[in-house]
C-alpha cells in the first residue's frame, strides 16, 4: 500500500502518526481515503472547490503533482506521497532596513 507522509501540523488529526498507508489509486483517491480515516483532513488540504490549497504541496515519489497530472496523478502500491505545507514568514523589508541601519 502507498505510504503518505504527513507534516507535523496535520498529525493532530492522525493521533500523532507521521505516516499512514492508504489504498492505491489517484491522488484524489488518497485525499479521499485520508479524510475518511481522519475526518477534517480534506478541509485542511483542499479548498471549497476540491483543489489542493495553493500553500499545500503534494509530491508523489518526489515529484510535485502540479507538474504531473494534478489530483489525477496515479499512486501505485509502492509509491510514497508527501504532503508539505509551504513555508512563509519573515520580512525581507525588515532585514534590508536593519542592514541599512534604518529603524533601529
């Protein structure tokens, strides 16, 4: 069965599990299976129209699904699916200002 690797923020839904196994199919099937097993998962990963949220990256065997077939990307028996939220934060302006000696 495919293995899905989950980031720390989603582990509250999985009882702390960092990886789970789901039946093979497509990425859409994997997301559906995750939500059936862990209610609320899909709401964290997808927007109202069912698209994977812009700040969520889903990889199948190291390739981001947006560069493949999206949610129709096949997921086979031995595949690995990684769900990775985008990282954001900090302020480039603040860093530039500090380097320039502004706003101290």
